[in-house]
């Protein structure tokens, strides 16, 4: 008979290899696209999620007699579990009322993915994160080599130029914000010269990609994170973080290096240099005319936010209902949404409103409350491991900032779930190590007293 330890080890390895398969999504999708032109990366997410479910069910059945369900001692964790239960209940009710099953399954699969990442050990986490970043960096390299999307299979050339394997450049920028933050932190603390070289290359590739094929929101977000990072580290250590500042200058230089790319005006999604676009954003906000006076440019496409304000208002109006609807119908819309998938129809470009449109206001509040409580939990625990935890905190906050202008969809949200789970995974592991260290000190002190 197989022991529980061996079962746990087998389960852990299968879970790990499934996550590696998902992390290799871009390169796998590259080969799939050679055979099937209409393939999409979310298909891999569904395949992996289904396999996660199968593995979890088998493991549960095999070990149910050995499972011990204890009380959750931490109140924040208990609150997050309660909110998760409430959120999933709202999804089930919304699905029962509206009948949109696929998008409800996405939410359940996000939960499965979260717990899968949470189970990785330290060595598995390091390899998994390296492969995750490597695959995205490869996508960025292919995008730089083939910005028009006509050569490399898997590029959606019919939609937005050089949008990689993620259907739209706004989707890839949400991932880029998180992964470039993690990359430069790994670059700062990595001692292995080979890995340091890889992370340096990845930082350059992702950074250049952002200035060629991203929006000003994502780039601005990275700038704000880096500046905050510099200030916090300077205050905390009372020493100017020179290496971090050099990384900041390197990232800034990408805005000008991309201008050397032949025909960059016609290839990049923003058309104009990032800093010129920022001038036009300033003009739109404050009613000035600096872009015209200084650069002789009348208008920078996208600097006015396109139709995002109107899309947001229309989405809220749709879920809020109108006077021709009965009170009960409007209440159901508000509480349980219009049904999974309406986020793609209304395109609110706001993660909270998108969650509300699909599954209701209670689900949206639960989602954000879980994220906020997760950040509070991490910040409360990171006293002795700030260098390990803060990169994930910055990446998580960066994603939230970007997706105020985005949507909670598979292409990028699965990466957020992974990063958020890695943040809690690292916190949990470091907290256990710290508890053991404290316990050892107390025990050693007691022995000395005896």
C-alpha cells in the first residue's frame, strides 16, 4: 500500500508539471497555431484547469481517510475563505439564473489555479517563475522580430499589430507590468551569473516590447512602481539604491532606443513616443496645447482614452437597468449581474465593473476584498522577509492599476492569479520558517536556563 507521504509527493509533482505546462503556454501555442490558425491561449488554460480538477479529485479520493480539517486560526485568512465562498455562491446563482456556463467555469478554474500555485515548494516556485518569465520574454522577442504579425504563427495580425499570443496589446501589457517588476527584482538579488544574464536579457526584451506595443497606462505604471521602490528602499535602508536607480534609467532609455527601429511610427501600437503621448495626455486633462506648440503634432491617438469613459458609463447603466424594468428584475441584475460573458459585449474597461456586469455587485466586492485582504495579510507578515515579498506586492498593485482600464479575462487574469498566489505562497513559506526559527530560539534559551 502506498504511504500518504508518497501520495503527497506524486500529487505535488503532477501539480508542478501541470503548472509548468501552463507556464509554457506561449511556446506551446506557437506550435498549435501552425496547425490550427484559430487556436487561442485560453484553450490551454481550460485544458490545464480540467487536468487540475481530475488530479485534485483523484488525490482527494485516495487520501480522504487521512485528511484532517482544522480550524483556520488567522482571521484574515478565514475572512478570505468566507468571501471566496460567498463569491462562488454568487457565480453559481448567476449561472443558474442566466445560463452562461463557460464564464462561470473560468472563475472556478481561477480558484483551482490559485490553490495549485499555492502548493508549490521553494525549489518548484523558482523554476516555475523562471519558465513563466522566459516564455513571455520569448513572446516579446518574436513580437519585436515580427511586429506586423504576418510571419510568426499565433500572432493575431487581424486585430492589433504585434499583440503577441494574447489577442490584444492591452492584454499583453497587463502581463508585462507584473513580469517586468518580478524580473528586475530577480535580477537584483540573483547571485548565479548565468541566471543574472538571463534576467537581464528578459528585462530588456519585456521593456522594449512595452514601448513598442503597449499603452501609456502600463508604461506609466512601471515607472510609478520603480520610483516608489526607490523611495521605499532609500528610506528603509537609509542608503540610496544605486542599482535600482540604474535599472530605472535603463527602462527610461527604452523609450528612446525604440526610435531607432526602422518605421517604428507605423509599427508600434501607440504610434508616437511615450513621452510625447504623455504631453498630449497632459493637454487633454488640463486643456493646454503643449504637444502642438513643442512638437508640431495635432493629436496623439489614444491619449484621450478612446471611448473608455462612455463604455464604463454604458456598462453601469446596463447592469443598473432603467425605469421600464421592474424592481425585482433590476435587483437581480445588480446582485447577480447580466451573466458571464457580458464583459466582452459591454467592454467596461474596468475590472470591478466587469465582474459586476458578469456576476453581480456582491461577487465584485468579494473579489476586490479578497485581493485587498491578501495584500494586508502579506504586509502584516513580511517584517523579516521584505525583499522576498515586496516584488509580488508591487506586481499585484501594478496589475490592479492597469486593469482599472482592462477586463478580468483569461488572457491576462490567469497571470494575475498566478502572481497573487505566488505572493501568498512565499509569505506562508517564509512565515513558517520564521515561526520555526523563533521556536528554536525559545527552546534553545530554555535549555540554557536549565
